[in-house]
C-alpha cells in the first residue's frame, strides 16, 4: 500500500490544482465585460490576449521550472508554485482595471508548470513501459478537478464574477498545505543535476530537439495537437454564449460534463487502449478522431447534440499521453524534468498562438460586419491542425518498424 501513496498524493495535488483553474472559466466573459463594458465578441479578444499572456509566460519559464525540479526536486517546485498561484487568484478577485487581470494571468503562467512537474514526478516513480498510462492518470486527475471546478464556478458565478476567484485562492492555498505535510520527494540526490543557466532558455531547449529526430518530430505533432486542442479553453465560453445563449451556470455545467468525459477517458480507457494497441497506433487513432469531431463541432447547431458529442470529443485527449509516453521512453531518468519543462514550453507556445488565432477567428466570424456568420470557425481551423499533425506522425521516425 505504501508504494501507492506517492501516486495518490500527486493525483490529489493535480486535481485540487485544476479545481482552482476550472472555477474561473465560466465567469471570465462576465468579469471582462464588467471591467471593460464591452460585448461578448470584444471580450473574447481580451480573453485571448490574457490567454496569450499566460501562455507566453509558461513558454518562457517552462524550462526554468523543469530544470529547477531536476536540481532541487519535485516537491519544493510544486509547493512554491501553489503558494504563488493562490496570490494570483486574489489579484483576480480584487482587480478593478484590465491591466491587473493581465498581471494575474502572467503570474499564473509562471506557476503553470505544476502540471509538467507532476508529470516528471510520475516519471520518477514508474517504469518506462507504464509512463504513458501514468501521464494519463495525471490527466485524469486534472479532468476530475475540471469537472468539479467549472460546476462550482458556474454556481458561484450567480453571486458575481469575482466570487470563484476567492474560492480558487483558498483551494490553491489548501493544496500547498496538503502537499507540505503529505507529498514526499521522489527525485533522489544521486539523480539530481546542477542547475544550468544555458538550459533554461526555451528557444535553446526547443532547438536541441532537432538533434533527436524521433523526439523532434513527436514534439511538433504534440505542438500542433496542443494548438488545436486549446480551442476548447480559448473560445468555449464565448462560443456557447454566442451560439446557444449560455450563461455562466450553463457554461460551468457544459465544462463539467466535458471534464468528466475526459477524466473517464484518461483515468480508465487509456490504461486499456495503450497497452493493447501501442502508443503510436493510439496517437494515430486519437488524432484522426479529433479532426473529425472538430469539424462536426464547427457546424453544430443543436444544444442536445453538443452534449451528446462530448464523450466523443473527450476521446481525442488520448493523443497527449501517448505522445508523451513515446518521448519519455527516449529520455534518460535524470533528464525527465527537463523533457517535461520543454514540453511545457511546447504547450506554452501552442497556448500563445491558439488563443490569439481562435479568438480572432471567432471575432471575425461573429462581428456585425462579418460577410459569413460562423461561430464555429475556430473549431474548423483546429481540425486542419490535427489533420496536419496526423500526417507528420505517419511519416515520423517514431513510426514502428514493420
């Protein structure tokens, strides 16, 4: 039973962290409109710019956080990130001007490496063959929190768009306290390495991928998939408000159902699918399915059909742990933190581009002067990105030899 405790601890840590993240998603459109006095279409652009800020900071600091965890260990990095995250949520709750929202998003971007560090933690305590499933467990933990977070955020949003941020700050603080007392360190002293300033530059870290063709190609696939997958957090609240007239409560309910579906896929289905079909075949099937679902979502017109489609939408997330598992297998134990830091930067770069691209497309195709009204345009763009990622995967060095 003792060997299971670290896994339980990291699952609870990630789940509690994602609760805090999910709490604020349903109310962001209302909070931005409250501060700026602008329309949903214009608020989406502000939201995209804030998501850009978050992603840019995550991109710049991802390798730093990853290398810090390789030097000092996973535990101090996780705990420090959570404490600072709690402060950022309080800034959200108190902000009266738009620039303070950007400050808060920048801070959460820096501390957003919690997820990557959790993956490095899981890599420390699992064998190479089981890492893809372990990454799926981390994703499932995030999904469970994402089920609870938006649902609570949607309900708290009835008391005003600021209420969820106070709860998010409390959740992050409690999470830090929990980790302080119960989260053990997993990186032994003999596997730690010196902190190297030359390795924290995200552009340098990414450029090193070209020397490992297998990882480089997979990282590109991972990047394109991440850009496409980020359409959901980028425009979901604005898309459902514009297309279906959702309020914060309905946005929270829809995100909670979607999160539940993802949690079931990542926590259960992955553990059955990947061992049976292999990581490469699983990633190939997930990318194909994802592209098809995104096309359907782009043209969807029924609220009922939207909810019925969510379980199928969630199946696409299997691509992420499959790709991570393949890259982790090709990386040594002492560099797992650095790999996850680089992947955090890859995700950060994707999150820099995705919100700007998706919210801009949303505004173009929902503005009063648009020649073609199509709120689902961002989902069609995401489908094209996933299709491109699939083609790269099919011809990559990671393809199993016949």
